[in-house]
C-alpha cells in the first residue's frame, strides 16, 4: 500500500476552526429542519423567502442553485404544510410569488430568537466589544472568501495539498 492511501487529510489552525464552526452551524440547521418536519432544502427555501419577503419560484431556484422543477416540488410541499402561500404576480398571469404564511412567520421568529440566544450563550465570554470585533472579522473573512472563491472557479491544483496526520484537526 502506498503511503498516500489511507493518509488522513485534515486541517489545523484557523482553517480547522472555520470547518468546525461551519459543521456546527450545519448540524444546527439540520436540527431546526428536523424539528420543523422539513428537509434541509425546504428550510433553505423558507429562509430565503423570509429574508426577501416575496419571491418568484424562478428567482428562488436561481438563488438556491436548483431547478424550477425542484422548487415547484418544494413549494408545493410548503404550501400544503401551511408555511407558504402563492400570490398572483401583478404583471404576469403565468407567474406568481411565494410568501410566508402567518404560521411560517411565527416559525421564523422562533428560529431566529433561538439562534440569537444560542449565539449569545456561545459568545458570552467575549463581552460586547469582543463580539463586535469577532462579528467584524467573521464578516470580513466571509466576504473575502466569496470574492476569492469566484476568482478560483475552474482552477486546477498542480501541487498536492498539505496533509496532516497527527494532532487536533478538523475534516472537511
């Protein structure tokens, strides 16, 4: 067996911390979806509709990087569950808008309230100045990653990435 086969590919330092944070956030989102009886995709759709108030299925599909057929299935299920309703498009009789129902507004209020409480508990040792600095740094890193990720699409790695096999680390 070559030494590369079976080697652990892990990260350390800030990259490991970032992956750990993202994984915890993903597990929290999965828990929220499960508690609400929704799939992860349905919850993502709900969050988007909640953020923009009113959206066409085509716009929702583009935002979630899904087909319109997938959004039709998801929106039908959310309408049947009483979480979304369809509103006629004022300028196009072939189109419609998706909006939250009062039940969904209450659900989103509770989800956001619980998430804020979770983050307040998780950052309580930082103090308000520390939380402000952390928020600013997190936003800066996220925005920079978005910029750099779009610049590197289609890039092929010619050099093998660094691997690490010991110590505390996080897997992607």
